[in-house]
C-alpha cells in the first residue's frame, strides 16, 4: 500500500502532504511517513524549509482512536513531534479544518503555525478521558502561557484560528482559498532565521508567578468536571510545565497519560465516542436512501416543549411555523422563545443580530392551513392518545403530501397515532428532551410503517440541529423512559422499606448523575399528571400534591427549598412516607447505599437487555447514547450497558437475584456465556 504521506518540491521548500481520509487521523503509517519526510529534508541540502499540510477536509484531527488500547507500533507520536521540532530547517504547519489532539501537538512541534480563518485548533483528549500525550501539555503553556493553556487542555473545546492567533497559538492567518501557496511563501520568509522551538520558550512562567490560577480554574469549573479524572491530570500537567524542565515535564505528562489510558474512564469515553457515531447509522437502511429536503418546519404547540423544539430549527436557520389554539398561548410561547434567545445573547453566546435573524424565521399562527407547505410537522401537544390522533388527522388533511408528520410523544404508540392518517409511512416519533433547545438527545421512534427515507431524514436533520440521535422501536416509553420507569419503581419501593429519599438521591449523585429521582420529580413538578383532587390520595406523590408540595416551583416538594434553591429534606414528607409504609405493612429496615445503587441500576440494565432482546434498540451502545445524553448518566462510566460490561454481567445477574428481581433471558444467557453487551 502506498504511504498516506507524500512529498513534493516547491523550489527550496519541501511540501509534506498527508492524505488519510476521512480526518487525517495520525495512524502508524502517517507517523512513519512524517518522520521519513523530516529525515528526507534533513538529508537534502537543497531543501531549506518544510511545510506540513493535509489533503481533504481537515488537518490531522488527532491520534487514530482506533489504535488506542492496542499494542503501540512505532514511531510514536512523541517521537514524530520531537523529530519535527529538532529540525534545523523551519517547519510550518499549514492548518485548515480541525487541528485536534495529536494534530494540534504536531502543529505545536512545528516552528510556525499558519491557518485559514475557518480552521479550529484544540486538545479534546480530555473528552476521551485523556490528556495530550505527545508533549502537548508541555509545549502549549510554553507557547501561550499556562492561563491560556488551561481551558484548552482541561475543558477540551477547540478555539477558532482567530482566537488561536490572539493567544499566540497561530502565527498568521492566511487566505482561505490559498493555504498551500500562502504557507510556502511564509516558509520561504523564515529561511535562514534561527528556528523557534516551542519546548525552549518560556511563556509558561505565569503559573509559577501566580499559582492561584490553577485552583481558581478548578473552582470555576468544578461542577462541569465533577467525577472526571482527566481534567485534574490536565491541570497538574499544565502546572508542571511551569515548574519542571521540558524533559521532566514530558515525563510527568507521560505518567499521567499512561494512568488515564489504562483506566476505565477513558475506555468508557472512547466507547462513547464511537457509540455516538454508530447511533446515527441505521443498519438495514440502504446507503443510497435519499433524505427528504426539509426547508420549512411546522410545530404544533408553543408550550415549553414546542417552543424549545422550535428553537433548534430557528438556530439552524430553518424557518418554523408554530401553531397554538389560542392567541394568548401563542403570544406567550413566542415571547418565551425571544426571552431565551435574549438571555443567550446577554451571556455573550449570541449576537443581537443573530437573535433577530432567528426570530425572523419564526411565524406564529392559529391556522392549520398555514402549515400546508411545511416539509416536516412536529406535534408537541398534551400526552393523550385521542388528542394526538385528532391533531394527526387534521395534519394529514392539511399538510401537503410527502411531508413528514412527527410526534414528540414520550411514551405513546406511534403506530396507533399513524392510524389517524392516510400516510403511516410518513409518521415517525421525534422525542426531544426538556429543555429541548439544550438537551442533546433525540430519540427517533421508528414505527412499523415508517419509510426508510423518512428515517434517513430524521437522522440527517438531527445532525443539522446539533442533536445526538438514537433510534428506538415502538414500545411504551421507548428506550429512555422505559428504563427510567424501572429505576423509579425501585426508588419508590426503597423509600417504603426504610431508605431515606435523600439517600436514594445522594447515591445517584455520588454515582455521577446530576440529580436523583426525587430531585428530578421536584424539578419537573410533582403535580404533572395529578388529578387535582386533594381528597383522593393513593400515592406519595398525590399526598404531596394534596398539601401543596408541587416541587421546586412551589418552594417545596420532596424537599424544602430556600431562596438559592438549596434543598433540605422535609419532616412533613418523611412523615407522609412513614404513614404510607405503615399502612402498607412494609417492615422498616436500614437499607445500605450499596443496595440502593444496585436496586436502582441493575433493573435498568435488565430492561436494556430486554430492549435489545426485543430488537427495540439496534445495539447496546445506542442505549448508552440515550442515557448519557437524555438522562445525565455519567459519561465516564460509558452508559448503563457499558457500565454493566465493566462490572460484569454475572455481577448484575447475581445482584438482581439477590433482591428477587427479574432477570431476562438475554441478560442471563450473555452472563452465562461470559459475554458483554458491547
Ligand atoms: N481517529 C479515528 N477515527 C476518527 C477520528 C480519530 N481521531 N476522528 C474521527 N474519526 C472517524 C469517525 O469515527 C468517523 O468514522 P465513521 O464515518 O466510520 O463513523 C469519521 O472519522 C468522521 O468523523 P465525524 O465525527 O463523523 O465527522 P465530523 O466532520 O462530524 O467531525 C471531527 C470531524 C474531527 C471534528 C470529529 O471526528 C472529532 O472530534 N474527532 C475526534 C478528535 C479527537 O478527539 N482527537 C483527539 C484524539 S487524541
């Protein structure tokens, strides 16, 4: 096989080009080719400078993640970077697309970095549970200072080329249309000058002069980083860059990197990286299935959900017609959308012009007829089958043929909804999660008759609006809520047996969820679906509603809330629960944290296994994608199914049996065969 690296001469410049689609990942052959090219340049007196560039859509987008966890094959990336930096002839990185991870480390090892304005640079390793491992944590602070390096290494979001130039990571911005030419001219202008080596720079002293920056950074980002190992390692590495020699710092980085690489967090996060991409693929869909163009979207319902859904499309530049039954509800919904955008603008994440252009794409209406020309209509009304069917009947009559009719239902039968139309093939579930403009997950529900092109459209659209999609078959609650109901069942049962409800929440918090089931109830509102008759009390939730404990919005639910919305357990609620337990004759006992965790999570794994058994999810990793993006399952455990794999399916089975809980055949058979889900 020919090398992905080729070289060509442009006068006294050696142009080294990588062509390794799709993203020029730095696999073994790329590394080998790069090192050989540097050696070739060193050996040839006629060559005075070197440009490293990439073909295709991007500069090196990182190490080849598929090689992680496999026996390393030389030359290693640190060796290649060292060879580049050691060159006596100036080496220029010519950057377009995304110079990420190892790609950014290559750029840091080069003597100069030039980029087109649309390029992005970053060190996203932390998102894979790692830190840069080719001296990126040591070179970057020496080049841009510790303070500017911290967010890049520890948070992992890329910066624009313009921002990179501002902090000193990029030397010059070049014409978008002529990067190769511009880079060669730039390289020529550096011939004969002493080469600036990043490892020898000393802009990293700011962290030594003011070591508080590290603690301040940690404190500022504490919530975001909770539970993750890699960010702390990143902070340590950047700090070391100021305190140690380059060689010692590199050793420190290597030690931190190796520990992370062999840990379960990184394995889980790498699993997730590929899981997210796999989830967008539908196995039995022909590759040439043509998506339907979506140029205009209709939304039924301008409440919290409808409004949030609308914002996704408006932000992506797709016009939206939003429909309500009454003018005041329509006005309120429209005003909320505007307010949300304005808040985003206040926080500096949107310009006032962007707010206006998004709002300019919104057409509020009271008339179904105005939706006639929409290519997709999403219904987000009250969760009631009769109401939904009525909406779909009307839509079928008014919206043009060939348009997709979608329901945002969170548990109702899409196939039954489709019977209200004469176009069941064009009916699909698009289950957004609240707040719909923020939450990443989109559960795409594939009905029995949903056409292939409709599904392909849903998957493509999800990317266009920045969502992570996973496909579910039709079953009550689909993937996410179906598993959630098993957790809730156990949570309710546990507090009857004597576990304190705040302990149940705290166990999940400690596991890494942003909140537990009772906190979640308070946040969503205890009164959702309440019959509104205080004299009719058959459940704890009804008892709470009967005394006005509607949740956070009422200042009290399971918890009492202070002005800062801090929660404290309530004696009143404790008594209500104790009364229920007495009446039901449930013996009270101390319930351990371990039991709480196992009883909350193992039944979810079992339900996930049933979902796979029934073919309601395409693959175990899709379930992980749903739970990580829709319900706050901690990313660093890889999602419920990957987590079960890491603790062992036999552990899950014996745990379920210990508590007398059901074990489905699929879970049992995999456990017995010593297999995993993924
Ligand atoms: N190693 C191996 N494969 C990679 C890869 C990497 N570093 N980065 C991307 N890919 C693969 C993806 O798995 C995908 O494969 P598929 O088409 O078989 O599913 C393909 O390249 C395209 O990636 P995708 O993410 O779908 O394209 P995109 O245009 O949306 O995004 C990137 C491109 C580079 C921004 C994105 O892929 C990314 O963030 N990659 C990871 C970068 C990273 O973390 N680098 C640090 C590693 S040390």
